[in-house]
C-alpha cells in the first residue's frame, strides 16, 4: 500500500503557497482570470488528480490571520 501525503495550502491577502510533505512546491500572488492577471482574493479550492484515482482524508479548512513567516517569499 502507498503512503499518505500531506498538502498544506496557505492563502492570505492574494498570496498563496502550496506545500507537499512540508516542502514548498509553488507560491504565487497573481493568477489569470480570463485573459487578465488578477490577485487571488476569493474563489474555489479544487482537489484533483491526473490520470489515476485519488483519495482524500482529514481535510481541514482554517481561517488564518497572517501569512506564515516560516514560508519564505523566494
């Protein structure tokens, strides 16, 4: 059997960071909305897999009051 991965997604005031098993794999401040680049302030969370079944467990959504300082901005 495979092992579970842990994914953390932080979004605060238009800034987003995606961590996989504690390692940052993506960070952004803007996204395309149609043909325009706009800051991310609201929207949907989409969980998906590419080409194979995926299972989710222990999904938690929490409000944060600041972007975590331990996640670097580079």
